[in-house]
């Protein structure tokens, strides 16, 4: 079962039209997520993106777990024709994950990212905290797209 109430393939999660990669780079704080197994005991979760000279994006995800900061590095490559809204993220040079920007504020202050299949969902912000009004607006936008937000859990920052 996916976030959408039924199984969908990797191509069915609609992204935003275009993402300015340079503007998107920087630090994003996880405000809420459908927790993945390794993230369930995390707090202070954030992602740092850096544009590389070859047009890829260096990724460093980190969180505080069991009394220490843990992190993972990856490289993201934009999918051709996606307007930089769909990235293939390669971890450990072993496996790829889809990263789709499905909602993005005009000022790049918040974003919603999904896996290609919709089995994962993250609400991100440029600051560690988000107002309840903004969060509620995001959840409403997702609901209007028939995206199940019931599994979202707010992240302790």
C-alpha cells in the first residue's frame, strides 16, 4: 500500500514542473515524514544539498540517534526531462532511490518530497520549525491530490 491508498508505479507521482537546483541546494530540515525503519529513532533530522561542478547534487542526510549524530552521503542526478524535480539518488554506490519534489513553495521555504512509488513522504523546511498554519496548508494541498497523509509523523527538532 502506498501513500496514495493504492499501489502506484514509479511514474505516477506527479512532480512540480521545475526546480532551480541552485536555489534548492542548502540545508532542509525534516518537519514531518512517513518514518522509514532507520529514521524511527531520529531527531534533529536534516539534509544538506550542494551543487557540484558536473550538475549533480551532493547529499548529506543526518539525524541525532542514540546520543550521537549519524549521517549518510549520496549523490543525486536529475532525471532527464524532469526540470530537476525528479532525482535519482545513489547511496553507497550500490543502490538508487527516487526523489521527487511534489510540492514546493514559490520562495523555496518549504518542500514536499516523495519516493517514486509514493511509499515515502517528507515535509521539509529551511528552518527547523514550521508554523502550524503552513503545515496545515501543505497537508491540505496533499489531500487535494489524494495523497494519504495519515502516516505523517512530526519530527522532533
